[in-house]
């Protein structure tokens, strides 16, 4: 047996390796200047987590990607039967099924993103408590996966337009900035609710009810033309209502969105995103402790 070399007290207490202290950002300036760069450096992790969401969702599924359009399609059929056939609600000469599906596509993207992103923080508590990475990747990856489902839904919408004899005009390209603004707004809402979900599980419990109520505050199953004039200012203070209406008008009817309303949505969504992201990063300091 060979003797192990003995370390004297000086050698044992001396370590020339550099020491790096890792701590969360504590000020708004640090969050806005450092956190986005760190998130960009972890873009490969965001991509892999997004692909994981899609693989897990459709693994061992007989219908596969059809599940991206089945929920809004079933809602379209149900609401068409109830509101159009039973109640007799009409939306001019537009087929009610096409009208409502064009509203359900952006709404489904928003609702699925917010609900799954909010629950994702608690679902990944084991990973968050043991691995150091930008935690906002978790809710954003759910949103990115929902965006893929949104693209599939748009293809279904195009097929429905062809079926009903509606041809997309070049003005349908206005949907691109509309969807971009919707993504910004949805990201802001997802990060905001995710910030509180770890500490207050009531958020996740109340989320289905909240989304059901919020759905009827946007022109999805009805036209915004039925809103009384005295209430329209308050009604369209909700960016979601403006974006869903603008998406439907541009894609189906080829109507350019109101520039003032779109500027309002872009400004509100951007400010809300800055607030939500800052809030998320500031509360991220103790996220692993409360999960």
C-alpha cells in the first residue's frame, strides 16, 4: 500500500482557482440589459424544449397533428349550432362557421399559451430547483409550441375559406404584424401569470374560469358591431379584442387594420412585456425556494 501525499495546512487552505459568484439580477436595469442576452445565449435550449413539447404532446396519438385543429373545430361546430341555428345570431352574409373559426384560431393560441405556460412553472419544479438556466424559457417554450399549432390552424382556415368561396387578398398579409403583436401580448400575459403561479397556486386553479370569462370579452362568437357605441371605448381597450377582430377582417375580408388601433396594441403589448419580463426575473431570485 502506498502512502497518499499529505497536504500541509498552507496547501490545503489555498486554492488558486477563480471564484465566480452567481446571483440573480436585483435591479430593473440589470434585468433589461443582461437577461435578454443570457436568454439569447440559451436559444438552443429553448428550441429543444419547444420540440420536446411537440413530441410529448403527439406521441402515441392516433390523430397526431390533427389535435391542433380539433379543439377549435369542435368549438366552431358547437357555437355554430347554438348561436346560429338555435339563437339565430347572424353576421351578415358571412358563413357563421367561417366567421367564428377565424376568431377561434387566434383565441386558441392565446388561451393554450397562457394556460400551459402558467402551469409549466410548477410542472418543471424539479428541473428549476436543480439546474441553472433562464427560467423564462419554460413558459416561452409552451408559447412557441402553441405557435406551431396556430400555423396548422391557419392552414385549416385557408381550407375553409376555399370551401366557402372566399379568396385571400394581398391585404391578408396584414395578418403578419397582427400575429406578431398577438405573440408579444401573449408572452407578456404568460410571463406575468407564471411569476405568481409558483407562489399562489390559486392562479392555476382559477385559470380555466378566467379564460372562459375573457373569451366573451372579445369578438369571437359575435361581431363587434353589436357592441353599443357608449361601451366601445372600454371594450376595445382590451388589445385582445382589437387583434382578434383585425385578424379576422384582414384574412377573410382583406380589410386593412386601423393604424391607430394597431399602434395602441403594439405600445401596450410592448410595455406590458417589459413589465412582465422584469417582474418574472425579479421574482426568479426565490423561485426555486417556493416551488
